């Protein structure tokens, strides 16, 4: 198992994030906020107007008073890197695990897998 760290500093017009309070956009002068990320798409619109989209499995987003945004994601990848057929297979396996989970820890673990694979399939 290898863990890669991806770090980027990008000047943007806006950033859209999936959070526990809903999907919301972040523009310059946004109120400082901390948000918990849900599995879904982070969309970054650069100053040139180019939209870059990434899938995140979970994490946090911190909007600072100086309008900078820090996104810490457990897992992140470009949408082009998602194999939707593999994600569908993973979702089916995770749903089976959830249905047969015998204890709360197993149920919680399987539910996280279901949520992440569901988010990946939704990107198609």
C-alpha cells in the first residue's frame, strides 16, 4: 500500500465542494468556514475559466479569512482516473458486505465503502 500526497496551490475564481451541509460554492471573500467533505466532486474554476474536477472520498475544507481554501482529502483523483465499471463492482460488493454485517463496526465500515463507491458511480 502506497500513499501519495498531492499538493497544489491554484488561483481560482471559485471552488465547489460536497459537504455534510450540501454542495456549496466558495467565492472570494467567503465567510471563514470549516466543512466536512462527503464523497463527491470538488470543482475548481481557475482564473482563466478552466474547470478542473476531482473526486474526493472524504476529508475537510477550511475557508480562511484571506479567501484561501485548504482541502484535506483522504483520497482524491481526477474524474478521468475513475473506472466506472470497477466502481459499480465495488459498490455491489460493498452493498453485500453491508447486508451481511454482523456488528456495528462492520456495518459502519461497509457503509463508508457504499458511500464512496456510490459517489464514484455518480460521476459517470
